[in-house]
């Protein structure tokens, strides 16, 4: 079985999730539990689905 940390696609998915978190930090507070949460969960699910 492969180590996930060695897969380039998994590393890129993690980098994307980090970038999404950084980008969404500046979203308005009233979107924190709406659009912001949904975008963040979607970006995290990419690496989770690869795993």
C-alpha cells in the first residue's frame, strides 16, 4: 500500500485546502457558517476522497 504523503496529487489537494482556508478567511462574518463552511468542507473532501 502506498503512503499518502508520497502521492503528489494528495499533496496538491492538501495545498489547495490550505489556500482555500487562507482565501476564505477574509469572507464576511455572516457567511462564516454558509458559503465559507461549504467551500472549506469541499476542499478538504478532495484529499479525503483520494485517501
